[in-house]
C-alpha cells in the first residue's frame, strides 16, 4: 500500500467514526463485502445503504429491492439494428447514473443523502 492509499484509508476510517459518533450511522459490512470493497451502513431509522467499489451507492433495505442512489443524468444513446432494409441507426434519450469513484466521496454522498432524506 502506498503512502497515498494509506492516507486515504485513514481518512475513510475517520469519516466512518465521525458518522457513528455524530449521526449514529453504523457500519454493518460483512467480511465478504469488505473483501469485495463494499461498505454497508445502517441508518438510525433502519434503512441500509451500501457503497460499492464500482462507484455505485445503493439502498439495500430488503433482498429483492435495491435502489441506485447515484446522481442521474440524461444521455443520448445510439443503437444499430439489422433490418430488412439493411443497417439502421436509431437514437434515443436515456438515463444514466454517474459513478462516484472516490471512496471518501461515496461516504460523503451517503451522509448527505441521510441528512436530506432521513434526519429530522
């Protein structure tokens, strides 16, 4: 681990401790999740939010319903199809999610999401 990585890890750990002390947001990460780079947190109101190494943040309240929380943006997507007339290109407006690659930024996003939606 480089000095930069060690410093970032310490900053993340301190941030998680402050979330616990200030807001009672508890880390409930399992060993398997930790091995995969996932961190899961339980809010004082009972909701669970997980931060994934891929840059995604999801609400994981039940096993069958997992919502992505990352910021959404509209994007223009093109597809090429083979039709009777040959190749045809279609263009659509679709929604995409912005990945949050920094682990510290994901923790900050989780805290801001909690304060906006659950804190009284």
